[in-house]
C-alpha cells in the first residue's frame, strides 16, 4: 500500500545525492573533516528554524526531553560521524573495493539491529526484496571495478572486509538510533518528532565534530567560515535531505526506508549517462535493474 514515507524517502535520497556532489566540489578547499562539518554546522540554524515553524504554525508544544531520547540522539550522531572516519580509513587500505562492497550490508544490519533494539520486524517478502537489492548493489560494484564473486569469497577474512562491515555497522546503527529517538517521543505528530530529533541530533553532532576539529585541525574551523558560500549550499541541501530521512524514519521501519533510499544509486547512474555521457556496461544495467525491482517490491510489500 502506498504511503507518504515513499516519496519522502525518494526526496531524501535525491538530496543526499546532490549533497555528495556539492561536498566533492569543496573537498579541495577543506579537509575531509571540514567538508563533513559543514553539513552539520550550516544545517543547524535551519533545523532550529524548522522546529520553530512546526511548533508555531502547528500549535505543538516542544516534546519533553527524556534519557532514552538523548541517548539515541547521541549514539546516532556519534555513529554517523564515526562512519565518515572509518570510510576514509577504508579507502586507504590496499583492497578497499572489497571492503566498500561489504559496507553495503548496511541494510541487513539495520534490519537486525532494528529488530533487537526497537522490535521492528521485516516480513519474509521484505527480507527477500532487501536481499535482492543487496545483490544488485554488489553487481553494480563489480561492474565498476575489477571485483569478482571469487574475490569476495577469498577476501572474507581480510582486514578490508572487517573494516567494511564496521563501516556499514556505524551507518546502519545511526539510522536505527535516529528512528529510536523519534519513537521515544511517544505518539506526538510526526513532524514535531522528526524536527525536534533532527535539531537535537545536529546540535550534538556540531559540538562533537567541532570539538574534534578544534583539537586536531583547528585551521579547518576558520576555513569552514571562509568558504561559507559553497559550504552553506552543502548545509542547505544536506538539511533538506535530513528532514526527509528523519521524517521517513519516524513513519516507517528504517530497513525499508534505507532499502528504498537505494534509489540514490539510480540517480547517480542516470546522471553519469545523461550529463556526463559515460558508457554503460551490461553488468551495470543488470545491477540497476535488480535494485529497481527490489525497490518496487519493498514499496509493494513494506
């Protein structure tokens, strides 16, 4: 049955794809930490503005803070930051392609952690669709590299595989923790829960990553403000994506949301063809087809 979380997720995935493009454009001016920081710093005031608007025009009271909510927000924010740094480390490894592929198990890890922490169940049909999507992502990864099924099998016990799984675990756990934060606010309206959780999470992330940069890369703080024009564009687009993700997580099982969010791969694929005129292999088309079938199946069964 069609639900609002589906178009919201597609919007969030598109904004995430656009944010990634914008972040790449400022990567030459900022370090990886600085480029990551702008998505939190410049999105923070917008999150406060959204929370005020939802509260003021919706006639809602601010949700009461509770320990469970704060813990989930903190763990979600920290996991998302750690994911960024583990991903950077993964790229430094010799066999990083294998590790990157194993990081795509994120959705399976979300389904497992969501069941353990939140009691979110995934149907048999939903599990099959998620597995199909994972195969599609792996096929797509293989098409874009020299990776083979044999490489994956023989690399199961390599360091890059473990780091890739940890990378997926941090990204997956951040999603589950953020959903846990919105659910811990009770039966309030979706928008007040989503906007409140987003504002609190961004506040924590801005402080955490800002503190790290002051300690390890103090020059990046001034650089983030010096390059405010491109940085603010990243913040605005990232904010819009985050609003979509938090709203979707509030409405639906995080595993289903992230599975449909794989449509981001299709956006990237389409851009490479229509804007950059890149050639496409049959294997890439097969991978995209599997992802699309999985997304449709999840929409129909989720």
